[in-house]
């Protein structure tokens, strides 16, 4: 099967030309578009998650030959988590070529973090089955780029770091409250407030609750850590 113009352009952004284009087509086909004659990307997603894990494990070992397992594990988690996969997907504009059913289209599926992350894993698997591990590894390392070497500062997500800070102060875990939701149903914007028992609060907005919670947690953590210095 030949690729459409947008998918050919996506190959350029991806940095890999598929010998078997069907792999890429399957990787960008969401389950809302599957049919008896059209496979979706769920099986590729399963495989891509494992390929990504192996690539990141190897990359971290090579990046810091002296790091102990206790340091490598949180770095690994930061590099393979859904937020990071979705961020890379946005970097290569994967959402623009996703094949979605009507319901997903109407609810802003091209911008959904979980959907983008799953599709990113499926694309990694598509490269792997099309060209083998070495090519897949090279493309993943290129797309993840500086994230691999700068992962130390992102090894703990902001919510976890804020919770650890609260525990260190003898406080209850932070809470997250949805303050507002704006925009149309297919492209909502959530306003979340992060709260500490001490009374400190910070708000943030994002297209998903998870992103807004993380952003609010980071803002609050930056504030309270700055005040404690």
C-alpha cells in the first residue's frame, strides 16, 4: 500500500523511510478506526513499549557508566513515561497523521496525551519490525535527543517531588482541585490548583488534567523550595 502525502512527509520528520509502508499505516491507526480489514495499532503499541524500554536502558547505561541501579531506575521511568512519549510525538507532529474514528476526532483525539503516547510507541515498533533493532534504536535516540543526558532533573515527576517535599515537612500529601474548565468539548483547557497543608497554593492550565496537575505541582514546588532557601 502506498503512503499518502501527509504520511510521506511524516516519514521525513521521523527520519525513516519504510520498506513496508503498511507498518506505518497500522501504527497511526487508532482502535476507533479499526475494522475486519484494517488493523489498529494496539499490538504494535505493546511491542513498541518493550523496544523503547530496551533502547532507553542501553542509552542510560552508555550515558553514565558509573550510575548505580538506584539512580538509573528513576531516570528510566522519566524517559519512558507517557508524558515523555507524548512530548516526542508532538515534536514530530504525529497527531497530524493519526487515523481516528469520528468520536475521537470530535473529542480532540489528535491532542490527547495518552493517545499520542500510545501511537508513539506503535511507531517505534513499526520501525523495529520494518528495519530491525539497530535502526529503531538510532531513531529513538535521535528523537529523544537531549532528554537522555538531561534526564537527571526530570527523573522525578513534579507531583512525586512535591509529595516528597510535603512529607519532609511533616505535612499531608498535596491535593489537586479542578478550579475551572474552559473551551469546547473537543479541546478543553483545565485549571488545576495544587494545595499544601501549609496553605501554599499554585494554579496551572493545560489541555489535560494530568498535565495541569503536573504544571501546578512544579510551580508550587519551585515556590516553596525557593522560600525555604
